[in-house]
């Protein structure tokens, strides 16, 4: 595993991060918003709130793990753009989208986006000790709790207009339903609050994390099938028979990270983490080493999406560290070989393709855009480096 991790670190530092660093917008701030399939940079493309937060997290974490100053310089640059352009100083919270100059384009507020801002700002604080950044992270946390949390249903709401009036959840719904509660938002609230706890542990935040873990176990996780539900109505009724394999394996290690960070001892949660990992390993992994996307009713989407492969790498590493079961080591090795052979864009100046179609061809889709950034694959690399360094 050490040799594999050395290869992964080289890939991070020589392939992934240099690709994104070229997008630094020195004139208007942040990173350029789009790289098309032919690797053309669109300097006037919109810039996403989630994307900017994910870039800020990436370069803050890359500096924390590697100590390389060039990553910290990019983190400073991204922090300034998020603070000055993406934060709504009148109504509070992070905008969904701004234009290339940093002017508001889509002013809706989403709990998912706010959570990524908390995630990024807390990581930036961890490496800079900027009290301003921590204060902003805590302000958004309080906003999430005051505006975004439904105490009666123990659920985080989804989408709001600029002034924080609830609106239909268009941005995180799909498959013909509009969901009032989503698994996706809840796992990323958990992720964000866990990172905020690393930066600034408080008893209040610890209790929120315990409550969130219980909600995942009681409401989102299906104890019979070992899958997570995806879309729910306001009463936590599932809206569609859907299995999202990438989200499940991602959630398994994110929940485990929370359990470790807050020092929680709970056998049923520990078992859930491993049951999810074993379930996805047995149900959705393919002979070529890859993990397919999802299943709706009896229909499989066998697209191999970039982030799904990245999260599976971490999920199986986490499961291997818990169990030492060689099945997880084998899955990691086969998946990494698949990523190198198919997902990595071997063109000069390329990064990772969005996905590989079931026929084996790359999907001709943008390489960089509001939903595809440095976050998933950089994080998988950084998790391997950090976990192996601790051994």
C-alpha cells in the first residue's frame, strides 16, 4: 500500500493540482469557471459557489498535508474571492453562482452550498489560523441551523431564495421528483460540521454531529438492504427506488470520520459503516475494477463517473484499515488500475474525464465546471497520503 500511495501522491502533485492551478484568475479572482472537453479554458464562464468552496478546501488541505507553499498561495486567493464575491453580506450565505467578474448571477441559497463553504473555511482556518475565516464559518453554521434546519423532522431543508425564503429544491432533485429532503445534503452537512469541529470543537457542535449520525442511521440507512435512501418527502418517506452507489461508499467513510473525530463509541454505527462498504463491494463493483453509478428500480446506470471511483478508493481504504480484509486491498488495487487506464485523461494538460460510458469511451463533457472541480480526486489522494503517513 505504501508504493501505491507514493504513486498516488505523484499523480496528485504532477497531474491533478497543476491542472487546476492553471485556472487561477488573476484579474477577477477565484478560478476560471469552465474547461471544455477539448481543454479550452473559458475565461468568461460563471463561477460556482460550491466549486469555489471545493477549490478552497483542496488547496488548504493540500498545503496542510504536503507543506508546499504554492498551494497555500492559491488558498489565499480563493478565500478572498469567496469572502468578497460569493458571500452575500446583506442577506448572508453563499450564492449559488456568480459571473466571471464575481457579480451575483444566481442568488439562491442552498444548505448544500452553505455546507461546502463551512467545510472550506474551516480547512482554511486549520492551516492559517485566520480568525476572520473561522468567524465566517461559524456565521454560516448558525445560518444553516437557524434557516435550514427543521427541528420537528430532524432534517435539513434544501433550497431558499436570496432572502432565505423556502423554494422548490430544483438544484438537488432528479429522476422526476422534487425532494424536500436529500441524502446528499445530509452527508455533506455531516462532512462540513465534522471539519468545523476539527477546527473549533464545541459541545454544541458535538451534539449536532451525534444527532446527525443518529438521523443517518434511523432515517437514511436501510438496515435490511444496507443501502442509503436518496430522495425523501418532508416526512422522510422515500420518493424513488434508487441506489446511488458512489454516495453510499462516500457516506460510509464520512460517517466513520465523524465517529472518530468526536470520539463516539457506538457499535451499531461502526457496523453500519462496514456493512455499507461490504454491500457496495459485493453489489456494484465490476469485473474491470470500476464502480458503476446507480440503480433506479431495476434499471442500472453503468456509467463510470469520476467522483464515484475516487470516493470508492477512500471508502475501501477506510474499510481495509478497520478489518484488514484482503478483499478491500484487492478492490483498491483494481480500482486504481481502472482509474489510471480509463478515467485519467492522458492528453497533454488533461486531468480526469467526467465519466466513461458503458461502451468504454470517455463522455464528451466538460472537464471543469461548477460540478466538476478538484475536490473528489484530490481528496482521495490526500486521504491516502495522510492515512499512510500515520501508519
